[in-house]
C-alpha cells in the first residue's frame, strides 16, 4: 500500500516529507518521490527503489519550499519505474498529485483527456487524475478544492488523492474514497498522511477523513467537505499510541492487522473485474477465445499457503470450466516428468512472486509449451516477467510472515480466473455465473461479520494453547481450509498440526485421537455437511475435543462442539474465504498465549528465494 505525506507551513517541507515517508516504509513500497513548490515552480524528483535512492538524487540540490507532498509507491498499474513513481503532474507542471488505490475508469478517462490534447508521461492510473483536475481548473477557473470535488465525482474506484498547485501555495487538498487518508493541523503547519505514523511527530490530534470527504489543509487549519461540496464539522481524534503501535494501526501485531484488512484485500482484488453486465473482465489475460477453448488441462503449481489456495481453487475451476485440474507442489513438479503441451495451462500462485520453486516450475512449464498465468501480489516481481499473463491480487503489502490477507485475495483471484475461463468457454450457465458474482460481491461484508468471532477464538485459544498436537479436518474445499489452518498454527505457534481430508481419518489418523486432542473441523456446506457431522461424531467418541467452524445458528453443530466459531452461509465453493478466518485467528491467539511473536516465526522468511 502506498504511503502519502503532505506538509504546508512555515518550515522546510523536504525534511518533513522524507521523515514521514520513512515512517511509512514498513508498509512496503517499490519507488518514492516528492514534489515541492519552489519559488512558484513545482519541483519533482521520483526514483524507483528505496527512499535512499531518492535522497541520493536530492543530494546537493536545493529543494527549499514550504509546501510539498511525498509518496512511497506500491505498484498496481504500471511497473515500478522512475516514470511511474509519484507525484504525477499535469501538462502545465503547476499541479502535483499523489494517489493511493485504484482508479477503475482510468482507461476511459485517459482516452478522453488525450483526445482533449493532454500528454501523458506514465502508465499509471494516477496521472489521469492530475490531467482531469487540470482540465477542470482550465474550464472553471475555480479553486483547487472545487476542482478536486468535481474530479472525485468523475473518478471511480477506491482512492486517496492528495494534490498541490502553484496557484495556491498554502493549500493541500486531500480526498478520500474508501482508501484511508488522515489530515491534521498543528501550530502553523498543516499535514496529510495515509497513515498515522506520518503525522505523529508533528501532531497527535488528527482527523481521519470519512469516506467521500475532501479536506483543504492550510497552515494551522483544516476544512472538511462532503463530496456534495457541503462543509462538515471535522471529527478530530487524539492519538496516544507510540510509533510502533501506530505502524500497526493500533493492533498488537501486523498479522492481526492484516487479518482485519481482509475485507479490503478481497474488495480490491475484485475491483474492476466484473462489468455492469456481470461479465468477467480480465484485461491481463490476452488469449483469444479459441486458445482458451483449446485448453485441455490445467496444472496449478505453488508452495505453502499459495498451494492451499490452489487446492481450494481446483474445485471451482473444475466445476465451472470442466477442465481437469492437477495440483502440484512447485518443488515437486519439474522432477516428476509431467505430461504437458501447448494446450495445457499452468497457474503459478505466489504472493511474493519470488519463490524459487514456483519460478522454476513455471519456467519449466513454459519450456514444455504450456501457457502460464501467474497469480501474485507483487507488481514487478520475478514471476511477472516469466509468465504469459499475470493476475494481480490487490491485498497490499503483507508484513507478517504468515500469509493471511494474501491467501484470501488469492482465493478470490482464482475464482475470478475460473469464472473467466468458464465464460469464455461457455461452460457455465450465465445465470449461475451472475449468481456467483453477486455472492462474491457480498464477501467483503461477510468477512467483516466473521471477524466478530475474534473474542470467541481468543477464549478458545487459552484452552488449547498447551496442546502438543492439533488435527484439522474438512471435506471438499474444506480440506484446503483444514490444511491452511494447520499450516498457520504450526508455523507461528510451533504446535504440531496436521490438515486432513476428514474421510481419510479412519484410514490412519484416527489412531492419534484420545482424550483432549483438539480436532478442528471445517463444516463445509452441503452436500458434504452430513458427512462432516458423522466425522465429528467419530472424533467425539474417542474423547477428543471438537472445535467447529460451522454455519451460523446450526443447532446440530452446536451440540457436537466443545467450541464453535460460527460463520455466515455462502455458496459452498466460496466457503474457504470465510472459513479460513477463524483458523487464522486461532493460530494467532494460540501463538500469543504461548508468548511467541506471530509476525516473525523462527526459521521462516517472507519470501523463499532458494530452492
Ligand atoms: C505460510 C507462508 C508460506 C508461503 C510460501 C509460498 O504462511 O507464508 O507457506 O505461502 O512460502 O510463498 P509465496 O506465496 O510467496 O510463493
């Protein structure tokens, strides 16, 4: 997620911007830039890579000015290059703008603005906003605030925009549509940030803009307006967190913060991928319909959590597209002499885009003539260079080593890909596709509801934190959830845990069951629900403790559970998106009970770049 900083006041803007950008470094970024108003002219410097690259570029140059904005970019549209780094400017170069989020209608607006004569210098969606505001200012000759108000009524998507203009040297205008932006004013200064740490050194009284609000920030004052232009009374909050707590948004750990970011991760991953007629739009996949229809086999390759996402997706892909799907651990794939040719499609899933085994697997698949689509969270990562097509998850950077929000985003991205293939192959009735898309659109709201189980999970974690073994069982897509629940628990709590297909219990693992062994059962939707109930009975009969993830209000599940985490009902193939959340929380709270740091589990790295 990009970081935004803005400063206006009596002091020098540059050190405040650089300091604020450093405070936001923890969010992850791939380029950085600043714009400062210098003697009536807007000076900008932008560099790919670390803030240090930007500082080296600034060395020895005079950047004295009292108004400026800075940005650390996490690429979403356009590679992480100098040209695509923010701030972006209009044609007059009197306006500078930074942006966080996604402008969905950037394509249409870019064509319109180009037709009006605007010249674009980058491949970003952000630059569209700069030229749009320029064109409004030209037409209306209005204030920057009024131009931004008109622009936000035209822009679609989730965004936080911050801009400055040479004509108004004491003003920063900030706008929020879903993506967070915080403004504040101290003694003779005005400040803007995408997150509290950027402001903390200058003020502890901040105004988090509400959705669909615009702020005009001047030294010592803030005015807030609704998107309808009406002025509103700003809601100020006092922050008493220290810097570390502020980075984590008040959560104790990044992992917990990221679990709570899942509604946004899922919403952002779906954004712009369905048109008004309910068709899946995947501009990233440029194969013609004949090529898609000729696919006769899909192989999913991935590691760890990404593999579990693939395991869940196999069900949806096969059900919707009727193409057979093989699932391979990336580390195994190239050593087993797989059968693959130009009619094969290989899906490589990797949140980091850097996992050595997954990269090797997709390169190998490419050599065999198969088409390769990568599903990754990191723009510009290695896998994006080796794949024929890339489907990005828009979960934002994940800092906790245990993958959480990127897993949910992968599940959703893979469903989108499956729906797309089904649509292009006519393998799924249209009404069923529309119904599924509608159900997916409700997921972010349902995830919010699932997060309410946190208290119940924390309580259960106290009970089971001393266990030496856990078993996780499920059926169908629930098996993938069980595997993921077990992986999360073992990696951050160091408790031995196994994920198992519930039907396999009686073929071996049932021998492990005895008094007190916690068994987590994922009560996947019909038609497997009854069978899961029978498995839970088997478990109880051996004296094991049962922890159930079950549909809300299900009395039979309540009767069989020692502990129950209830989740709203959704279509069976979408259940992993909700059912995984209580298990992420369980792993988190068990680790906390055991005095461990969930963000930095021993022996693990966020990206595994060795085989
Ligand atoms: C588990 C976890 C790892 C990764 C695995 C693959 O929480 O984070 O199992 O999922 O190392 O990483 P990516 O998805 O980056 O290829």
